[in-house]
C-alpha cells in the first residue's frame, strides 16, 4: 500500500481530532495496546485535518513542504499527492539528493527505499546554503538531479565553492535561489528575527542577482524570505498577556515593513532575471505560523509549512489556528519510587532552540502528571508526579507530545499509523531508512 493510500489525506473531518483528550488518548492507547513503548504514532485523521487546514489557511497559494518538520518520506509523498501542496523545502543537500533520486523496486540502490520504488521528488529547494563538497559533486554529476534541486545562496562565496568542485564548462547549470533576510530591525528593540542571510535590503539582493545571471553555470531560480519573528513565535502565551500583546504588536509592525521591503526586492530581482531571459520560478516565504499573512503578500508565489501537519505543542500558543495533535509518543512506566511518583524510561527528547521549559515534551495523558524540576526529562528516565500516578502500574504507558514536529523522528525508527481504533500500518522515519542528515 502506498503512503498516500495509507494516510488518505483527502478524507478530512470537519471537526478537529483530539479536541477531547478523554476520547483521543484512550483511543490511541487501545489501538496500540499490542505495541511495547517507547513508540511514536501518527493519527491519520488528525494529519488529514491538519493538511486540509493548512491548504485553507494558504488561500490558494501552493504550499512547499518543509521536510525538517516531517522527516518521514512516506508522509512527504502523501502530502505532495494532495492538491494544495507542491515541492519540498529540504534542510540539507544530501537529504535533497536522496529525496529527488529515483528508487528501484528491488531495493538494489543504496537510498533505503525498502523496495517501494518511486520516481523521486521532482522539485526540491534546499533551504540553507551547503558547503558539503561531496554532495555538490553528486549534484553536478547528475543532470536529472541538477534539474530537480535548487541550492540556496546569500553570498558569492557559495558560487565560488560550487565552481571549485566543478568548473562551469564541465557540469550542468546549477539552479540557485537567493535568500532575503526577513528579520525586522526595530528602531527601538533592534534586531528581531532569526540570523540568516546577510542580504537585508532590496539593493543587496539585486546586486547578488546580477552576479548570478552574469556568471556562467548558474540559473537564478527563486527567492526565499523566512519571517521567523512572525511564523515561529506564538502570540498567545499562557499566563503572559502583556508579553503576548507585545509580540502581536511586533508582528503587526514587522508584517507591514516586510511586505514593502520584500515587494521591492522581488520586483528588482524579477526584472534582472527577466532581462537575462530566465524568469524567476518561485518566491517562497512564511511558515506554519504565518500562512495567512505571507500568502496575502502579492510578491509571494508559494508558502512553506511543515510543523502544522504534525501539530507539536509549540503551536498551542498561537491565536489564529489550532492544529490537531497528529504525532505523539508513548513511554513506559518502569518504576514507582513513591505513591505519587512514577518513573518513565527515557524521555529526554528535548527540542532545539533557547533552553527553557517550553522545549520539554508535554505530558498529555493521563492528565494530572508533571515533571520534577530537579530532573525534568532525562536521558534514561523521567519521573512524573501527580494524583494520576496512583493509578499507574509498572508496564503502563504515558503519552507525550514533542515541542517541535520533525525532531521527534530522530528518536524513532518508525511511526505506527492509527486510523480510528486500530493500527493500519507503519511508516519509517529517515532514521528508520538508515538516514541521519543533520
């Protein structure tokens, strides 16, 4: 069975799955009763709901799937088979080459296809510059891959590195996209946003665009601008109304500033590309947290999203949307050190970003359990305290949600796919297919 048939993303419920914890988590427990934790699950109905909701929020603008937030090739394939999604935003070049490469049905190649076969993904943009010379050598040695994969650059040094691997006359032309810094330089608060591209002004972006179109061996394919201070920052923080109001004010001001600056930058680059006879193929922006505002920007031709498909608890702090908890994991109770404490095996699956409580897994079922401040989520054990501990025995399971979407897959070799009240299949993660890209 293909991943698209297994996940049936075209069959989305009108009501958000998981809205009633007392129904959702016991149902998953019953469906997975034969499985021994630790394990991860993808709830089919929740994933289908989230995919449909992302398409609705994008308002007709195509969504490029951010693979770092998924890290399951079967999910990527199923999502791309659904209307409203087109192409992948990869996080490393080796990953992009793997996704774009055709696979044989006999499993004879070395890309871990488990005999499933496939033509590979035809449109993969690498969202971050690559200095991986071996991967670049693979790209320039294969005309099909060179036609399918676009590299991200923000510096002439990136072009120089590619030319050092293979001179222009000895390789196919390489598609490149330019990244515009989408952070907001507030007159009062200073730099707000992620530290990515050094190209902040339309003039800086246009200057590099001219170099690309005049340089042999490269094709200017697109522009990207990721507004992390909008897409990646929750605006409804529990118990923090003042900070939430401040964030909303910052985001409003940043959206206004970026719409003007990105519009001028894209117009300048588009004119340069058209004059060179190679029109821009795409302008990418946004993320799960900013789909509506980014899609409304007339200069943008596609938006990016990934985390919103699996619904990690990071997105519980956004006002504008509420994804269903499509991915979760279960850990076993292995000790009872006190009447009101149980100890789980493992659990230190902590998300990247600024260290803090919001990076910890969220204990969701049974309700009424909390981590201990002295241990939190540990490498080999996670003690939990609360009234619910009295009803748990050795061998029982506790359900948790990860803060971020894709990072959970680095701890699992597969997700069990739950449809209703039963497990209907399994999808290997990148790790389960023998791949660790970053």
